[in-house]
């Protein structure tokens, strides 16, 4: 057990180190290129930290495991918003810009609603089947391409950083980003494997491990990146990371997975989908609650409380 604890600590250190280099390198690229930190968080960091989910969903689709492919994304988006964004807001309230309100937050809601409509077609309307078809996947991917184009075209130069960070050469910044992502992915894998082994040594069931250690553990890279970004006063980078992860999870990963193999929704319940949609809508509501156009500490606490309640619900369904 002592060895596993050391491995767990090593994984956590790799995650924190990778998050620091990823944030610093990405911020430097943003300043040098004139692209906002939000868009950098949305693309380089958001898509980069979603790589583990992409691999799992694509492989699951190849193997015909639809529930694994979709469940992986639904769980990731819920934890991204409720746990990670909530914790980040508790550390440092996040400013919500007009562009976020007009484009990014609505796109997150639209992508979520499309997944629900495509995946629960029979449950909601009583027609067809609960399947994300290849046509649905193509629509999601086209929407993702359009969203990326719109983001780069209309959001240049909107730097929301509150702390003048160091600037690195372009080559060094790219190396920092690549190394940071690699460290996050590798450290996250070590962390999850070690935590799973420690849980097994403690005598808990595999089902309990799946809905606690695995679901939360795979979100550790995003959590570390957002926490580091918040500490460094880069709220838009953190917000971009979460919205970018959520949007790319559905439009890119589910879209690509459905093109590989149509995804039939069986084990994912309307409750799971509803919680995912609720978390997406909550970000929009936060712009008009308490302090306007900010995700404040109060809303952060609410998000974390919602996540705890959802985990308790998942645990109860396994134990009953």
C-alpha cells in the first residue's frame, strides 16, 4: 500500500506540474498571437484535456460499446461543470463576458440539448430509437467546425488576464504546452490507476470505484488546470477550458464516435441527461444571479453541492 501511495503522490505532482506549464505556455501563445486566453482555453486546453475521453469513446465505439462511449461524455460534462467549475469559482470568481453570453454558453446548452434529442428520441417523442445515428454525428461535427471558425474569427485580442504573466518564445511556449499536456495525461493515468488499486485494497466494490474514483479521477487534469489558472488570475482561460471540454466532448467526440458506429443509448437515464442539461443552464443563469456576469463563490458552492448530491444519487443506485 505504501508503494501505491507514493505512486499516487507522483501522479498528482505530474498533474500539477503539467497544469502549470500548460497554463503558462498557453497564456504566452495567446499574448503573442493576439488570440484571447478564452479561445486558447477553449481549443488548445479544452480539447487537449479531453484527449482521454476521446480515446475512451472512440475505442468504445469501435468495440460497439455505445453506453461506455456516451456515458463517458455525460459523466465528464457533469463533473466538469459542477465540480471543477464550482471549485474554480470558489477559489476566484469568474467573469462572464458578453461574448460568453452571446456565443459560448448558448453553444454549450445547444450541444447538450442536441445530444439529449438525438440520444433520447424515442423516450421523449415516442418515435424512432434512442440512437445517435451517423447523420446525427455528421451534424454535430459540422456544428463543431462552425463554432471553432466563429470563435477564432470574432474573438481575437480579448485578453481577460488580471495578472501580467511572463512571455516565452513561440517555440518554448509550444514545448511547454505539449509537455504540459503529456504530463497531465500521464500523471492523470497514474493517479487514477493508483487510486483504483488503493480502493480495491480497501475492499470496496468495482461499481463503487467506477462511479467515484474513475469518474472524478479522469477529471483531475481539467481540475488542476482550472485551479492553477484561477490562482494565476486567468479566469477566462479556466472558463474556456470547461466550456471547450464540454462542447468538444459532445460535438467532436460524440459526433466522431457516432460516425464510427451509431450509438444506442441504453444505460444512460433521463436523470443523467437532465443533470447534464441543468449544469449547462446553470452557467447561463449565473450571469444574472447575485453579481451579474460573474460566476461567484456562492454559485460555485451551489455547483459543488449539486455535484455532491448527484454523486450521492449515483451511489444510492449502486447500493440499492
